[in-house]
């Protein structure tokens, strides 16, 4: 290890600070040592590639770091858990400075501190071209509160937290250079600074019996198909019930596209899609608003698999639900550009 690498690790270690009491050995050794927390352990891993998952001309290094960590936190939340500790690896091209790396860690730590967990290790290596951030996040959940994608039951109500479309609208506003008016700025903030629904997942579990849960990372259409495939069911949603962000509607008008299409394909929303018994809908909506300030909206029903996945228009027409959203390997073997 060179003197420069040692100094960088020292700098990162100082910024991370002293780990929590359940972490016995953190950054600086060959491996972290920690005491397992009660309940079931959760673990998730995501890699974020410059030009695919983020663009440095749109976001600061601090915003990039925060958003990468939030994506992992959202996965833990969607399982009914809490984040407990993370390891982070950076693949650094030559043009990235130590100050840039510090800014990335500032962003990562912003998310960690908000949800009270530590970065306990990782790695830093060189990259021939692009910046890559890889995060492994561990979490914990009570044995009776883990929720998967595969438990949806025919007759369940499908509910969604918050409003969607803002993240995609913000990305489109940036790529198309829209004037920075209030509505546009709101969607840009939504794209750059999303919020994982940790408290909202727990609110569902407090008063309802979630049978299946998934976060919206690749678009509502895509996530509904994932949920249906994993659960062996169909879904029927109503277009008029989809809670679309008002600022996203404004952006959709400016760029000449359907607000519904924009919302259905909007990834990196990190809202939750949850199926619960219909009898629990009313108290869930009330509890969610009272405890978190977030809305929970009924958008449709889980149906028999033979009915497939469909969306009902405002005129009553029924069409197959498209697998809208980002497809990470869509260009593999096709000569396509994943960006």
C-alpha cells in the first residue's frame, strides 16, 4: 500500500468516525468484526456505474454518494427491515481527486447518519475509465416482520406510498435542459435526493398484514410484473388511481409526453408497492398519514394468474400492463447502449 493510499484510508476513517457499540473492529483491518443484532439478518448489494446510474454533470459527488446508499437502504426497507452496517468499494479513475472521494463519502455518511448505521469497511481500487461505487448493506428484521415479493394473495389490495413520476421527470428535465422553474426544480430534487421509505414499511407492518412488498427502483410497471411473477398471481390496476406527482405532470406537459406513461416508467422513486387484505386498507391509510405524513393509495387488486397483468383506463378499457421501466441488461448482446 502506497503512502497516498494509507493517507486516503486514514482520511476516510476519520470522516466515518468511531463505529457503533455493536461493531468491534471497523475500517482499517482485514475485515470488520461485529456482534449480530437480534432477529433475522438481511443483506443486499448494488453497483453504480458512471454514465449508467449517475452522471457527474447532473449531480455533485456528495449527491451521488447519498443516492447510491439510499438505493440500498430502500431494498432493506422493502423487506421490512432496518439498515445496520455497510461496506463500500470504489473503483476510481485517474481524474477523480481525493477531495472528490471525500465528497462521495460525505454523501454516503449523510444517508448512514440519517438511519443510524455505520460504514465498517470496503475497498478502493483504480478504474481505467469510469467511476464505480459498489455497496453491500446489511440489515435486520424481526422474524415475524420480513416481507418478500412472493407472498401476494388473490384478493389483496395493491397500495403504493407517496406519489410517483417525479424522479423520471427530474431526469428528463435535466437531459432536455428545461428552464429551472419551481415545478421543474422540484422534480430535479426528487431525482437527485430521493427518500427511502423505512418508516413507511414499518407503518404497514404495525397495523396491517403485508403479504408482499417491493420498492420502485426500475418503474412501477416493472415492479408490478416482478411481484406478480414471484407470487404466481396477476394484477389489475386502475390508471385513474395512480398517484402522480403534480410537478411531474407539469414536466410531462412541457416535454410533450403522457404523465401516466412517465409515472409508470419512472425508476429510482423508492416508493413502496405493498399488497394487504382489503379489510385493512382504511386503518392503514389513516395510520400511515398520522405516523409518517406519507400517503398510502389503493391502486388496484391482486387477481388470479390466468387474468395476467392489466391496467384499466379511465374509460373502463382494459389493456395489458407493460413492463415499463429501466432494463439493466436490455442492450447486452444487442449492441445497445445501456445508458
